[in-house]
């Protein structure tokens, strides 16, 4: 066993007392988890270089399953629908922060198979509006230690994110964001073109159409290995005794006098006290089963990768004027984000002209891209709200909570979103989630990140 | 890459000649309406897996707005029709019923 | 060794020798060679290094499925990484470099990974490098990245020397693939009269058939291909394209064709690639099949090659990778390779057939040739490192105990064939598992669905699972007819050509060789050659619970290499299914995504580069500005002068000069970009009352009124001056870039909400060039112009009062003059025909000389309006601001029952008295407030963020006032006049600013009313 | 003094096809009820051509009429006469709900001729440019690469292209690039 709080191996009881106060609440979770681990016996084999070496000697025959694959129980305290990053993170923090581990995470397909496994993995928190900055910065800071927290290398790579300013309007917008970030405790800075070129040697500052006038630089932004985030959380949840149940589709939501009591699934009926809907593009469909509607529309978002080349761009660059977003993966592929279609769509296929628009922008901004090749393009279904900001909210049905509407920017938020959602589900209130309530649309209190030159991506 | 036939000029326009305009047949709520009505009018969009009615503008063409009946799961187009109507024409509803017998959309059947 | 054969090679012209270089070494080939065949002819067995272990890699295939032979092609601004040697036509002067090694191909430091391979299994990244945290970013990751990645990046400073283009093409039937099936399908479709496009990725037609033999209608396949091509060329409803690959199939019959125009002759001029954007009502995919490798230890050593590819090299290019060849197979086709090589004088050491009873007619033929065939046998292990030196033979059903070891320098392997189903699958076509041939083929019951809800793709020939020549041709005929029929034509039903080919005995699925290979062998049995994924990796993934095929793919990187698993996927998921004790169809495949084979980013971008990257909108006076020192500012797609910089001036000096001169003398602004919409009709007044927050129907003819527009959601979206032209006509000015947006906005409401209202809108923005004539001398210059022209419009205070307009002539130009001011100065905005714009501007400049005329740009415009406290859409507004925030209550009509945004304004948050409101801001020390700065209040919010009470919306240095001036939105601002609040800058300074009235200059507005 | 110049003042390019600035062309946007006899008469009087059906242009020796939308026509008249024609129209249409405005100076107009003309357009417009599909007298509003444009084919095999004046340079350069002498597609 090891201490969940300070991530040190060895005699945990001793360790607990060494843990600093901030983490006191989590200590209860620790005891609970260790109790579970011992009684139910999910003590997880730790990953480490030593473990790898040990296993190599016996041809890796000793590796266990990363997560159990149990049949559903009849009842859970909490059911999370959707084993994507947000759903798994929600479950993880229910256990880690609140000791709630009688939890099932239901997934109709394979875990991490939705947008978690098909996004461009950009992580940043340089948002303009306070509520967004708070949530995304919480997420970014949790990414910093995620590999250690989960004992799973999610390859968080704080290589830095630049948002290029290519018009006077963008310059003003990003300077405004930099001022806001300073007060929000988000470390960003406005940088001049020369610095941009230093950070991105392959960039063409002259334009041609839109000269680079500078950029908003977040040094601790970056990327992470998207699949690993889902796998790491799934492994940790499983280890806490939670049931991650794949190929289990929810076919109905049962409630009695305004309060949820359970769900029907392709693996039978399952009861629960609380239900979290974390199914992105499918949230309208699921909420309908529960008898309410969400201010959300589902559209296709596309991305593509080039063939792998040796490292040539160490940072993430977002050029919003010309709609081009690019980073280089550890495999060497240039990972490129495209645009969304304007029409409702569930096919996970987008329209090709968005790919063309993105690529021609990149050909001009980074001339060397023109001689690379597109290896693969794909699409995901993103759920977009009226102000393009997410919902982390109670719903008209008691004890049903929704986490949706992340649109084109969900991956970077995963740990923060899970943290806030777990807090909301466990205590009924979360400062991080407060402003993201469904109610805001009725009050006309929007969280609009598209103002100034900000983007929702 | 959708193709939709503009009911006004008969051009089988490809998506790049069109601009998508979201849900069709919205009823406007102005001053005097309740917060609920106004909220739903502005934000509560239909987001069905299946039959959907939506607005398009033939932007790089005759400039007219028109409506399309489309399946969001297969992108099948059941038909396009005038924007100057509060309900899809009967023949389009019939065509849909033929292919998706138990479809419903908002209060339309 | 690998050599050129004496007398085979149907595609090469031995009379045309071609020189090229590989890693700087000069080599010779022939016209018709691919780079791969030429390298083999020069005994270049090793052509690269693998991705993870940096193991030696040799050519394994002969087409786009090649995972190993990837090179950096060309130099300088024509360098391209990761180019497949197998799809690169040889040309004189070609220069190629091998990839992923340091310092050299032969000696690669990172080959150490190979020694560590036992540790570097699937998923090891996820289990290691966790502690200590900082090392991941600073040590582990940089090393991993450096050792990953394949080709070199093109030079960071060079621009692509080539150009590209797109082409739209419309066909009834698109046939993808120019093999015998594609040709036959095209013919069948074309005979119905349908318009047919047939595209082929290679520079030759006929696909495999001419290599594989048999007869069609009694002809050699090659001859039949020629004959059929002639027939097709003779039909004017048929278009043929070679060097044009079907890259992707998309919704509603959209398909991409990737035509490589000059790759085989770089620099010959014209576009390098052309991307065909094809619309077809039906698509026939005759894309053939790809041979599968066998999974045995050492199956990745250079010299081990797909059997049919080895045959291609011998027959098409007269090349053999070895002199002593072992053939391993689970089917009859590989015997053709033995026959072909034997015929070319190559020794076939053994044919190892996994089937206990061996094959049929072809096996007999091979035995007749005196070649030793052993049944129920397989390869235990291939010996060698940088090339094959020998083969250990074992029983297929054993653990791999070697029964014999033979010397050999090449191995031909065949694990059976997989139909190329990519294009069928791109748009949702489903597959079925064909047990007999152990492959996935298109499920005719579940094709991709088109706009009409019916299938629009038909697979044909080997791509549809047809197992022999005759079946393929028959299937192609049927497919061609079906496609034509579905496209609305009546096909002639004729018989498919009769084909003869040896009868083949059933193949035997073999996913591991030998069947019970132990872990040591499995750890050397490659599935994905490029990404170094072995049988043992997939088994480990299954063991660790990565049971979904998508999980296994992502955990092991199987099939994620540049060949996208063309060789490895089926073998990999067979191993996965076996490890899970499940069936292959239950495990299923990963998703096939476009493109079929990588296509250049240049081609995707098309012509849009340099000057025509994006449209650049120019006013009629653009050239004048450009030649008079304009420092351009992009505003949407427009370019507007930011300021006119004179020699010796900084941009800042220029702006200050323009500001002072306009206040003191005379300034000219090119205002042509402002939107101008004519709104006419009996209901126009009623309509505009809905569009604008204030009342427009009551505006008197001849007068102007400043108007605000809100979205239905209540936010300000545009503003501008509206003029009443006649009883039922208004002219509405919008912001720059607002023209199209607001025109669309008006049309939307007219067409979709109030379609019974009689109103027409016309966008006349570009019909008119508009010049703002501003400053104390504005009237003088206009009078001077009229005087020169011998009369014109009376622009006196009396004849043309403030906020009125007149039509007439100014300086001989037909003009409309508006007496409006966005600067607080005496000011006219004068509109003339765009064609006259330049002439009118020049006339004003000349006439203005004696009045101290200077043109001014957008920055001066901003400062002038800021000095007067006028708001600017996009500065004071950002999509979250409502008129009430800007103190514009006066512009919100109380009389009107309804206007867009009215209902929205009554929502709780919008009626909230705590909303930030517009005020003027003056720094205590006269400095300029930083752009976008926020004012801080006390304490922090629930999330620990500093509380803010306001922000700067516009901030400038006013040369007239000699100090910084600003506007901002401040909580309870108007009630806090005189208060000083803090704006922390990002420079660490705290800027103290006093809340003041937002009008800084000429508060009484006397200057504009002279 | 008035000295009107067309958007690209006479620029030309010769490659696969010939691209030429057509010079000043009188153009009137007329919105109204296209079925109205009064309107049809007024159009005939102004242009000498009948109101065409959708997707068509009707050409006469003085000018022509192009079908823009169900309630909009583009009238082609001599540049010098455009103001007079507008007032005639407005006069003739008094009492009708209609709108006639001069848009002559709001446009760039080009001639595209030569055997490569169809291919040049095929590279930048999502329109079937084959001879069977696009015939003389046909008029099409569409997207030309990244801008809106319209064109018709006259009876001498010349394409006439209309775009907004501000993007005339873009369109000219675009067409010239597409007409690169070594970029023949060889399908039309």
C-alpha cells in the first residue's frame, strides 16, 4: 500500500501524519480507500521503472489488468454515465475527496472512446472570464501532478501554449486577457513577435496576410497523452473499488416523485441514489430519458495529424484569425485541430472544407507544413451550449447532475471538471461549478469566451 | 460535404455555397413573454438523433433562406422547402414517415 | 544479394538509364523503375530504421502499403520527408536519404533500443518516468521525442517551391482503381451512357493481373488491359486518370482524387499536385487487395518480403531481392512467386506450405519445376541482422523446434489477402468476416448511405473479396451495371469476359508461425514493422485488460504508423481475438479514416497561398494610400490605413500629427468600408423600428439619426447613422465589416419571421466610395472644389445643417453629402460612385493643399472619437455589452412595444444595477492606461481570484490634451465621478485613474456646429 | 472632375484561358415581383430583354437581364445610361413594391475566354462546368474559391464573371493562377 495523499510508498499510517493540512479532508478518503483495498483486495501493483525491469525478466507475465471488468451490482450510491475523461475524473474525485467509492461508471462503448480519445490534447487555462479561468486553471494545476497522483504516466508536457495575435483587435483582446489572468492567478504573459519566433522557429512572422503582432504565452500550458488520462483514472477508480462497466448502454432513467432512483441498461436495471450524466454529445439524448432538456446542440469537430517528423515545434500554437491550431506529439506527428460544422450531426464525420481551411492557414503560417502529408483525419461529436461554455449543474430532477457542453475545449478541463462535479454531487455546492449552472441562460448571465479575441477551443 | 437543393433557385448547392442557420420553425417570443418562454425560444434547441428540421441560407447563391429535413444519424435529406412556413409541408412529412415510421419532432408528427 | 535480373521487367525501359543518389551514393536505374526497385537493383537491402527499436528495415512491399522504405526525398525547398520508395517513380537526379538513424543508416546509436526491447514493451511509457516529476519534461520526454519521429522536418525558413490546385469534377459513376476489375466496372457502367471517371493511383494500368497471369477472353491480361483501355479512351463519356489516387470517400457522394502531376518530374512547371473534388452519384471501389505478412520470428529482417511483391519486382522491374529464396505460405498464390522467380533464374530453396495437404495445381506446377515443397511446415526463425542469411524450418503445429536450417538471402511470405476496404468504410460502409478467406470484406447489406438514404458505394473485384480472376471480372461487371443503374441509367447486360486461371485450394488461416511459438519467438514476431509492435505486445495488452481493439491499437500503437496498419491490422486483431478467447468478427476492426494513403498538405490547401491565400478587400483609393505611406491595418478582410507615415516619422508621431491637424486644419478619411444598406418599402419604417433600438420610422426625409442595433439576446451588435431618403426609403450605415453581417441579419428576419412585410434591402456598400472631410476647413475645401467646377451643392450651415444630408454635385462629381461627425469637428461624409472614388479623393487632396489637408487613418479616427467620448463597436462592446451599460438609454425607445433585444433586456442579470457602466478615465499622472487593464476591488472571490470592479475599453494618448485618456466600464461608475481606482498593469505597476465624464474635448459640441 | 475607372482598369492575363477586365458595365439591381406585368414591361424597356427564368440570363443587343433570385434581377445596361435607366425604372414602377439601385460601380467584371475557360472555372467553383452541364445563356451565382461570384456564358463561348469590386484583384489573380499555362486538366 502507499499513501494516496503524498504519493509515497511504504508505511502509510506514518505517512498520513506527515501530510500537510490542506489535504486533511482527503485523509478520511485514504483510510476508507485502504480499508476497501484491504477488505475487497484491490491493492494495485505500482508502476515504476523497477516494476518494468522486474517484469522484463519474466517476460511481462506478471502485469495485472489495468482495471477490473465486473458485472454491475444491483445498487450503487452513485452512478456516473459516461466513462470518458470527465466521467472517470468525477468518479475519481468522489472517491479521493469524499470517500464515496460505491460508484459505477457506465460506458456504452469502450472507456475513453469519445472525445477524450479524439481531441488535440491541448491544455491551457488562459481564459478571459473569471469562472472559466478558475475551472481551467484548477484543471491545469491538477494535470501537473496527475502522473504522480494516478501512478500512471499521462505524459503531461508543459511545453507552453501561444495564442497568436494577428490583428490589432486580437492584440487588444490578448492584452486584456493577460491583465485578467494576472488577477485570476493564471500565469500568462504578452510576448512580442521576436519572442514568438524564438519559441516557434518554423513560424513565418510576416504573414503574409496577417503579420504576427505578438501573442499570449502560457508557459505552463501544454499537452498530455489523451488515452492515458482515461486509462489512468479508470485504473485508479477500479483500484478504489469502483466498477468501470464497458459495453453497458443506458436505455432509461428511472425517477420517483422528482428524484432519481436508477437507470435501465443493456446489462439490466441498476439502482442509484445519485446520477451523474457525463456523456458529451449524447447528453440531449440521455436528458430526454430523464424527462428534461438541455440547452445543447451536437456538432462534428474535426482534427488531423501529419506523418511523424523529427521535433521541429516544441510549443502549442493557436492562430485564431486564420483558424489554425497545431502542436507536435511525442511520436512526431503534427497534431492539428480543425473547425466545427454548422449543423447538428452524430456521424463523427465532418465536412472536408473545414480541413482545407485549417490546412491552408497552417501552410501560410508555418510554410514547411506544405511539404508534409496528412496521415489521418477524424471527427468527434461535440456538445455546444448557447454561450459555448460548459454546464456543470444540477438538473430539474433531484440528484441528477449534468456535466456537458464542453464543446471544442473539454480535454484540458478534465481534472478540474471532475473535481467540481464531484464536489457538486457530494455536497450540493461547488464554487468552481457555481457559474456553470443551467440557470444562467434564463438570467441572461452568460460566460462568453469568444469576446475580445478569446476562443472556446 | 452535404448537398442541398435550394427550393428557390433549384441549384443543387454543395455545403460551401450554403450557410447553416440552426433549428427551423422557431416561434418568436418578444416582450410580454415569460422568462421560461423566452429562454426556451433562445436556447432550448432540438438536438435529435434522427429526423431534424433546420434552416439554411443559400448564401453563395440566391441568398434565400430555406428549410431542410435531414437525419442527423445518416445525413439523409428528406427534402428542402420554403422558409415561409410554420410547419414542414405534408409531402415531406409523408416521405419521412415512409422511411422513419415512428418519427416525431417537437410537436410535429 | 539483391540484383537486376537479365531479361524480365515489363515496366522498365533498359535503353533509358537514370542516375540517382541514395544517402549521397550514386546509383543507376532505368526509366520505369520505382525508387524501391532501383534500390533493390543496387543491392540496397537496408533502407531505413524502425520507429522504436531502430531495427534495420528493408523493402517489404511493392505499393502504398509499404511501411519500411520511407525516405527523405529531394532537397531545399523541394524536400519531402517520409516519401515511400515504392510509390516514387525514379527520375534523373533523384536524391533520397534514409531516415530515423544517427549517425548513419549502418551504424545507429539508438539501435541500443533494440537491445532494450525486452523492457520497452507495449505501454512501458505509461508505467515509467513517473518520478521525479520534473525529469519528464526536461529529460525523459526530450529523449523520447528525439528518438521518435521519422523523417527530417523540412527547412524552417524555406517556402514550398511548388504550387497546387483543386478541381471540381462531376460524374455519374466514379470508379476507383484501374486494375482489371476497375477497367471492367468502368466499361460496364459507361456502356449504359453514364458519365464515368476512372482513377488509378499508379502510372500504369491493370493492377496485379499482368503479373499474376491467367488469360482473359483468351488474351494475356496485359493485352486485355491495353484493349480495354483503348475501348474506354474511345468513349467520350469516360474520363481516365492515372497517377490519381482515390484518397477519401465522404458524405453525399463526395470523393477526393489525389493527382500527382510532377512528382515524377520535379520542377517541370505547373502545379505539383491537383486535388480532385469529385461529386459522383455512385462510387465503385475496385481497390484490389493487400497481401498479409506471416508472423514468425525475424519476419522483419531485410530480405523478408511479401511473396506477391517479390513477384512484382521480378516481373515488373526485373529485380530480385535474393538469389536463394525461401517461400512461406498458407495459400496457393505464393506458388506464383516461386514460378516467376524460378523462371527468372533465381533458386527457390524451399516452399514451406503450412497446409498439411499443401496446395493445388500451382503447387504441382512448382513441383514439376523441381522445386522442393514441404507441407505442414513453417519458419521457426529467420537468421540475420541487416539482411537474411538463413532460415530455420519447423513444423507449423509445433513450438518452433527447428528441424532443419537452410541458407537463404531472401524470404517470400504470404499470409493470405485482405481486400482494400478503406474507401468503402470511410463513409460508414460496414464489413463482414469471410471465414473461407480469413478476411473482412464489404457487407453489401450495409453500404455507406447517400443523400437519398440509399447506398452510394459498390465494391468490385478483389476489393469485394473476389478470390480469382474470373470471379473478379464477373463481380466488376455486376458492380459496374449496379452503379450505372443506381445512377439512373439502363446498363447493357452483357457477359463478363471469360477468364482462365489455375483452380486454387482453400487457404489456411495462420496468425502465428509456428502455431505454438514460445514467448521468445513471439517477442521477435513483428506485426507492425514501422512501430515495432510484436505478437507479444498485443498479447500483453489483452492481458492488461485493453480488450477493445481501439484500446489495443492505442496501447501498442499497432496500425498507427504511416501505413495505418495496411499490413498489420488483421494479423494484430487475430492475435487479440485469440488472446481474448474470442472470435475475430466479435473483436472487430478499428475505424478506417481518410486518406487512404497520406496526401500532401500543399494539395489540401490548393491554390490558396501567397497573394491569393485569402481575399484582401480594397477600397477604390487603396493604391493611393499604399503609395502615400499607409501603414496597413487588417480589419476583417479589408485593409485600412492605420496612419500615413512620413519619412523620419515613427508610427506614433504620424498618428499624433494626424490628430492635431484634423482638429486644427483639415483631415480626410477613407470611410468607404462603412456598410451602406438601402431599405425600401411600405413596411420599411416598421421594419427598421424592429431592427434598431431607437425609432427610425419617425425620421424626417432629408435627416439623419444615429442608431443602435441589438441581437435578440440583447447585446449590441452594430451602430451607425441612418438617413431617410424618401417616403419609403432609408439608407442605413453599418460598421466596417458590418455590411454583410447586418445585411444578412436583416434578410434573415425578413425572410424567416416577417415574410409578409413589404421591404426590400440592397447592399450598396461597394457602389460608393465615401470620404470623411473633417476639420475647421472642411467646408472651405468643398466650396473650393465647387468653385473650380463652376458651381455645385450648397454646403453652408443653413443649406446643409448638422445631421442632415443632400444629393447634388461636388466638384463635378455626383455626390451625396451627409453632415455628420464622428470626431466632434465640422465634418461631412461624402459618397461618390466607387469608380470615381480615386478621382474625387485626389481632387480633395489638391483643393485641400491651401487648407492644410492631410489624410488620416484608423488610429486617428479612434482618438478623435475617444476625445469626444463616442463609443466604438468592438472596443466599448465585445458581445457582452448592452446599451444600458454604455449610458445609451436615450437610444432605447420607450414608445416602441418591441424591438430586437427589448425582451432580453428585462432578464434579471441585464436589469442588474451592479452591471459595469461606461465612464471616462484619467490617470492621475497623465500617463496612458494599459490596454485591457482591470480595476481591482477588495478581496478575492470564492475561487481565490482578485475581485474586479471594472476594465479599460479604450485608451489612447491625446496629443490635443497632452495626456492619456481612456474609457472604461466600472461598477456603479456614473455614481462615482471623481473617485480614483487602481488598475494593476502586467508590468507590475499600479495605474491610478480618476473616474470622469467620458467627453474629454469640446464638451459643449460647439466645434461641429459651425 | 468625374473620371470613372473599372475595378482592375483593363488588366489581362493569357494562359489556359484569357482573363480580361471587362471595363465599366452598367448594372442595376432590381427587386420586385418578377411575375408583375408592369415590372416585366419596365425591364424589357430598360434592357430590350425579357425577364429570364431561374438560372438564366437573357441577352439583347443593348444589354441583358440575369435572374438573381425569386425577387431579384441584375439588369445590364450601358454604363453611361445607368442613372437614366434607374429613374425610368423607378418611374415605371411607381405604385409597385420594387427597388431599383445602381450597382455598376460595386462590381468587378471579367471576360474569361478560350478553350481552357471551363477548366479554369472548374478549379475554383463547385459547379459542373462540362459542356453538357453548363450551356450558353446559363447564369450561376456561386462561390469562387473564397468569395461570392456569379457568371454567365454568352453565345460566343465567352464567360462573363461578376464579383464585388473590393475583391476584384483577388478574383483576377485567382483566375490567372488557375489559368497557368502548364495546368491544363484536359477533361473539357
